[in-house]
C-alpha cells in the first residue's frame, strides 16, 4: 500500500516541466480537456505532432485546481515527447505511476484522469486531420486484464452501493483470476467512496 508521494513526484510538484503560463500563446495540433473551467478544476494537454511520422514533438499543459495532478502531468509531458502516437496510446496508469516512482493508492484516479486527457488530445489530433480515431470513445481503462473489467465498471459498482472489495468483486468478477489487480481495484474503490 503506497501512501506517500515519491521523491520524483515531489520534485516535479516543486519544479513542473512543460507547464504553460496564463495566456502564453502555443500552437498545437491536438488538445485534450478534462474537467471544466467553471468548477475551477481543469486539466488541458496540448500536443505538437508531426503529421507524417505521427511523432509527438512537444507536449505542454495547463491546470486549474487539480493540484495533485501537477507532478503526474509534468512527468507524462516529458515521457511522451519523441514518442510515436501508436506508442503513446499504450500509456497506462501503470506506466505513469511506475515513472513517478509510485503514487498514493487513494490518488490513483488522478493518474487515470491524466491518461484520459492525453488520449483526448490524441483523438483531437485525429479529428482535426480527418483521420480515423484509434482510441476507444469512452477511454475506459482496463484494470483487471483477466476478467476484462474497466475502471468505469468498478466506478459504477461503487456508485451503486458496492462499497467493499468483496462486493465489487461479486458484481464485476474483477480480481477473480490471477489476483494481481487487487491492489489497484482496492485503491479505485477507495477513491470512488
Ligand atoms: S488481472 Fe485481475 S485477476 Fe488477473
């Protein structure tokens, strides 16, 4: 069980990379927006992408509220630079947490939201260039590979009253295979309660 922020997370929190300042002009090819401005809780990721090679040449971001997302999106913006889009589509909660050197279990949804915002930015690039979407429309994250259970299914179960690991397991069948997803499932349940 991880409860503390890692050294990498603290460093990026104090010295974030690739953050756009207020009203700083920036030309981008794809933009993902998560949350909304009025609720003062918003993350925006901007990508500069080479149309021919589909390589991400630059990645910047802006944030309102969502302070706990700062280190995660800072690290992500460094990770995706130079990455081809097909590879960046494989980015998962697991990859980002690994790069952060761990992340508190009860904050895992913050990381999931950053990954979703990246995928929204990629989809925006595809849309703007008349290309076919290569990401799923709902951006569900597969938490349990054995039983093919997504974060959205777990969230729905919790919001429908399954407030314990056992109840979520009964409803969704998650963690009934190899069991390696159990910690992630528990962390998600905690974050949705
Ligand atoms: S990944 Fe969930 S049971 Fe194997």
